[in-house]
C-alpha cells in the first residue's frame, strides 16, 4: 500500500518544521519542500494534501514567493496557513490587505462553521478559540466560492473554505502551542478533508525502510561507523535488519569515550544484535597524537582527520564495500544548502565521514526528526542507555580535558564524570538536563587532606538546559545534590582538589569548554 504523504510547501516560515511535527504526530508522513518545487515534482509525490506554510512576505510585493493557480485545481486538498492563505486568496482573485487594526499574538477567533476543520470544536471551546497570529496582512475579500468559517472583530476571514475545491485557509497558526486545539484542527484537515488513513507508525516506517534499503543495496557490502550515539546506532540496526551480515560496523575507540562506553557498544551490537563489528582499539594512536597539543581547534582537527584515516584503513581491510551508512536526520536535510553561520568550533562527527571516499550513501533516517529516532530506537529495542543518551561530541573527552590531553588526565576525568553522571541519575535529573558533563581544567589548587597539603586539579561540573544546543541555560541543580557530588568526587578521585560548578549560559559561553 502506498504511504500517504502530505506536502508542506515552505514560504520561509519559522514554523515549517513545526507543521511537519504536528502532521507526523497525527501518524501521517509529510515532507517539507521549497515553495518553487515544480508541479511535475509535486504531482509525482502523489500527495493526499498540501499545506502552504506561513512566511514573512506580503503577497503584493515584487519579491513575494508565488506559486500560480494550478496547484489549487489539482483536486488535492490545500490548507493555507497565514501567508499560505493570503497567497491562495491572491492567486484565486480575492483581496488581501494590511491589517489596519493589528492583530498579533494571542487572538480570540469566533468559530462560525463547525464542519470539517472545526469538527468537534463545539464540545472543545465555547464558540471562541484562542489562537496565535503573526502577520500584518489579512484577507479582506475571499475569492469567489469561499465561505467564512471563523472571524474576529478585525479579521473578517480568520478561517475560510471552498469545499468544492477542498481549499482551506487560516489566518492563525494552528501548528504553534499558543493556538488552542491547533493539533485537532490539523488532524481534522488530515482526516475530514484529505481522508488520510493516518497509519504512519514506527512499525510501518521500519517495514518501508527495510524494503528500500534492500532495494538500494542488493547484495552489496555495507559499512557503518558506530559512535555510541543514537543516530548511528539506530541506522546500523535498521540496515542490519535489512541486509544482515552484508553490514559491517566499525567502532573506532579513540580513547576519549566515557567510562564503560566502549564495552557497552561491543556488548550491545556484537553480543546483543549479533552484528559484524570491528572494534578498533586506536587509543594509544590518538593519545600520542595529543602530545603537546593545547589549542582547542588544533585538537579537534587532529582528532577529526585521524579518525577518518583510521576508518579508511579499516574499511579498506573489508575489501569490496560499496555502501556507507550514515545517520543523517531530517533537519540536516532541510538545512543543507542554507548558508552556514560563522564557524565557532569545527565539529567532528562520525556521521560526517568520510567526504572523499568512494561510497554510495545509505541514509535510512533522512526523513526523521530526532525524537522520532528515539521512538524508532525503542521500536528496534535498543537499550535505554543509548536511546536516552545525552549528546556527546565526536572528539569526546579530549575537548573536556583542558590543555594537553594525557592518559592520566583522561583517566581522572573519566572517573569524575562517571560519579557526576551517577549522581545526576540518582537525583532523577538525567532526562530533563540536555547535557551534563565534567571538565578537567588545567588549573591546580592547594588543598588539605588529612594533615597533608595537596596541589591537584580543579574540576568543573557543567549541566545545561536546552532545546537544541543552539542556546542553553545552566541547570539549577539543587545545592544538596551538588554537595554530594563534590564530596564524592574529592573523596573518590585522586588528583582532584577542588570542584566548581559552571554557571555560564550560551551565549555568550558555549556548552563545551573547547
Ligand atoms: P557548543 O560547545 O558549540 O556545543 O555550544 C553545542 C552542541 O554540540 C556538541 N558538540 C559536538 N558534537 N561533534 C559533535 O558531534 C563535535 O565536534 C562537537 N562539538 C560540540 C556539544 O556537545 C553540544 O551538544
């Protein structure tokens, strides 16, 4: 059975990804495409419905993104949100104007028609719906054939429809949480108007993914770099389900992993999933590379290039490999091609490997958002430690040992970090914190132990709350929890004389110290 697809045409909205999230939460698959996608490409997707996103433009300006009329006559239902609604109006001969009385932010909308997109709303709200609006323009006169479904004092068409052509428009944003029952409205559009079955589940995703991996790979040999993180783990397990022993995973242990992490990778994938796993012990190779290196960017670059070298050597040993698995996610797919912000830190990702290798890519997670990958991981029965693992940088502990990295300093940090994370878990804070980790500074401080003077390292504990790692606030860990952490670390780890807690937010600080 063909997978039902909704297409979201993006007009530069901040909220396009949110629309996609809402559609998928309703168990319908969707894709975001640029507004200038050709009609031929659009038709080839055979969509059950099309959603036109909002966007910052005004339909009458010269540079306004337009789409022409044809899309509205395909016989496919269309929902225009904000700018999408203005565009529908403009293209079909209605009138859009600048709102004289600005309605912005929270706005109460009176529902006038309780069919299809507002079906069931009479039991949810008492005539008036709290919505979120964020545009100056509004529809003054709907195109012929449209009726008004909702209005406010200053917005005559807060929602409108042409039921014959299955065209709907809403001035407000049903995808944002500030709109009451926005998800129900989107669900209604999908069910009542697009007649979607709503059967896109992780189980059906797995079935489809396995089939398409098999089609792509045939009887070819496949290699996958495992990092210990969720994306590469899920991608590997999925490919393994599809092609079994044609897949070989390579896990490069660079010596900068946390306590017991390497053992866990071997246990999970080799012993648990019975996958072909090459466990490369490259610890001394990486650690010796770090001798005398103190500058963060130099560290990152050295680790990144050494990693590629080791991976290439190991892959070459496997012989005839044609395919490389990567855990690329949907946000990377959408964002690729947009201009990159200034490089603050050069990231090293196992997923970003290796640029000039002659492999064809297998990217089974290309259509998924991060939390969908977590659902998928659960569906594939990956262990909870991997499913819920906090983000961990490719260069690992090497960028958390400030200054020169040595085996001794890595070992101290590993012990400190393990105690810290154990206490975070015991306090029930692990899931609500975006990232918690310890840093071994290159500062020493004087202490006293028994009657002895000590002169040991200062450790910093860092924990941040964040949505996406782009901005972050330091986590308010209760004092008594901090006290227990500090006491345990100083008592149990030799070489540490002081524990500090980092109270810097991002910006201006970054999450990692290097
Ligand atoms: P910063 O320190 O830039 O970190 O605020 C933002 C997020 O990115 C992670 N990070 C990395 N992840 N390879 C990765 O895969 C890297 O080289 C890398 N450097 C930083 C960091 O842990 C945080 O989640």
